[in-house]
């Protein structure tokens, strides 16, 4: 069985055909009323984003698909691009119609270079089928898609850093506002959407907003793809309705008996077994779909150490809270592992983490302390007063 | 570098710049292409790129030094990037690391003296359900065990021999 049951049952190009027969405001209204929120993790309402870009006046606009899937534990976009690239390109094309853009760019991470030949072939076929180019399917819609290869930087998953990379600069996030919907790629209005968001938008146009809303919760509508890895019997990509509890999810993936689950990747939060009844949804535990199951034998400090090494390496270094803060948290974890961290210093580290959440410029520094703070909160007994044998 | 080599490189960069439209947006695709062909990007190449795009060479250096896959350091024919992030870590990437180092006689961040292999770390490469994972150039290997390391290296060596005699890119590029 396909790990993506809903995407597999879609009729090819039905969403695009429907969009071609609709007015621009109606397409956006369909997406807006579905309640679709960004699938990359931040959860911004997609319809609102499209509406801003559609309302902006400019000679050129851009649809950018964010395939810089770098969050630790996330791999659903890779599977979507491998198995349902058409659905993603369909979503980009109808987004182009909705906001009035003629050019789409797929920003593919360098680590996924092996997907490139397949994606190029799909694009070539779509051009032949007149699903791209001028007069798409005999209408006056014009839209073209090209692929830009990322060069190995986690920060480029942040939309303004991604745009900087497209423009040929270091991937350093911009100040917001102005937002990309007004001042994006080359200063033109641009929407940056996750791979899964665009594929979902194509489904919504085909099946209607009511169909989408029938699943999920009131505030987190529809289904979501989850990338499940770690200590479980059946790791892989899963489709679940939003609002599923951690316990239900663990049962499906063979992860019963887990000590904790890291939801949302390295920048997400660590959920201890006592809270497995909580729901995975934007109103409770938000996620871009990364689920890392931690079995009873796992050392929480080892996990944190891995995450902080990652953030110290991937911080762009532009703003102080993130550049220095992550380094200090990493040193703190090393102190904890050596059993040489006082409670007073641990509290200082937590205060530092909270400062980073407020003061960092972009999502990287704002979310990198989350795992640290949640482990300190829930596993204090495990991490304090270690004997050096743990080092 | 010999004068003729320099001229050839400059010519290639100029052709690339024309293909991409000589704007700043061409910078990363150009650097990627030159790295792919030459496996390094020295000061001279950066100057020529800067000239072609009408920017200061330090702008090129600034971008090149930011991205993990660009970098000005010379790399081997086969760049092995082992994923070090959480799921691959939990699935035993440390032992794969040791075996790679043992078999090649270099540490991570180094290139073998014969210029064939470079060992580098990668941050999460999206193969978390099939770890430990590594990339050899653009080719993916999953569920790598210390035992499989030798096999992977031998496959590279075999294809390198073919490349040297037939003078064409046959594999792993």
C-alpha cells in the first residue's frame, strides 16, 4: 500500500482543470475556506498567503516551492517528489493562476540531487502535455517551472533565506516585514510554499474545501503526512488526520513502550510518555511532520547533544541570540553530561533559551531551544548529577 | 596552474555566465557547475566569476564559504557525506564513521593523498527511516553497516578506473 493513500487516489490534473475554469478570487477562496495551513511546520494559513500575493501589484510574481527539506527527521517531501511530483507541479501551476505569476521555481535541496533527473523528466512531459508553457490546456494561462539546486544549508528552509540563496547571496534571513508576498524574489511578490502544501492545494481544488475539512480538527483541518523514524517497528511516511494523539500514532507505527517522542524535529518539542494523550495539531503540538521515537534505552542528553551540534553548525551566525545562544546551550549540555552543572546554571541556561525564543531574528533561533527546554522540564531527574561514567 | 589551464577555465566560466544571463542569480548555479567539473574553486576561478557577474571577488568568497556543498577547498573524486543527525546517529552512524576512517586512513574533513576520496559530514539528509545513510557524490546508500563500507569503496574504485581509461563520466556523477 502506498504511504500516501489520498495523493494516490487523485485524478491527474483535475484540480488544475477546475482552477482554469474559475476566477482568481474563487481559487483563493476555496483554499482559504479549506483552512489549509502550511505543511512545512510554521502553519501559516495558505489562503491568506496567496491572497496577499494576489493583491500585490507588480509586473512579475513568483511561485516558489520549498523543497529544502532539512528538518532532522523529516523526509515526507522526498517521498512526495518521488511518487507524486505531478501533484506538486499541478499545485504550483494553479497557485500561479491564483496569484497571477508566470514563473515557478522548485528549490530542491542539494542532498536530493538524485531526484533531479526524475523531476526534469516530469517537467519535460508536462511541457509536452501543454500543462506548462503558454496556453496551458488551451486557455490563456502561461506558467513555467524551473529547478534551482540548494547548496547544503538548513537555514534555506526559512523562506527569506531561501530567496537570498535564489538571488545568489548567503542564506541569511531577512527582516520581516516586508514579507515575501510583497517583496520576495528580486523584490517581486512571491509565495513560498512547502511541497506538501502545494500538493494538498491541488487536492483541495479537485475535491473541494468541504472534503478537506471533513478530516482533522476545527483549527487544523485535513490530513498530514508524518515522517516517522527512531525506535519503532515500522518507520516511514504515514498519512494521518490532524489531531491524532501521540499514543494513537505510536500504536500505528509500532512504537509502543517509547520513553519520549520528539515531535517537529530538532526544532520541535520533546513529549514525555506521561503526555502521550496530547494531540498533534497546530493548537496543541505543532509539527511539520517529523516524529522521532525514543525508546526506553535512549539518553535524553545524547539526543540534545546531537541537536545542539546541528544548530551550532547550521546557525547562519547573523544574529547574536542564535549564534552565541546555541553555542552556550551546547556547552551547557556538555557540562550536564559531565555531571558538572549546578542547578543555578541550569536555570540560567533555561532563561537564555527563553531569550533566544523571543530575540532571535528567524525561526531557527526562535525554535532551537525548544528541545532543550522541554527535556529540562520533563527529564530533570535523568539529566542532573551525572557520574562521569556517562561521559 | 598552467596558463593554458587558466585560459580554459576562464573560457568555461564565461560560457556559463552567458548561459545563465550574467546576473547575480547565476552565482550559485555557476559555482555548483565549476565545482562539479573541477572539484575545487580556487581564488582565480572566484575572480573570473566575479568579473563575469560584475561583483567583487569577496562577494563570491562570501557565498562560497557559507554553503556546505560549495566551499573553496579541493575535494576528492568521490565525496562521501555521512549523515550525522539524530536518526542516523541512533541507528549506528558512529561505527560506519570509524570503518570509513579505518579503510581510507583519513579523518572526516580530509581527502586521501591520491585525491580519490573525501570524507565529510552531512546534516540530516532525509533518509531517517533507512539510516545510517550516506551520499557518494549524488548517489545514495542507505542502511549502511560497517561491513558494507568496503563494498561501497570498492565500487567507487572500480568506476574510477573506468573513468581514467575511457575519459568519460560513467558513474556516480
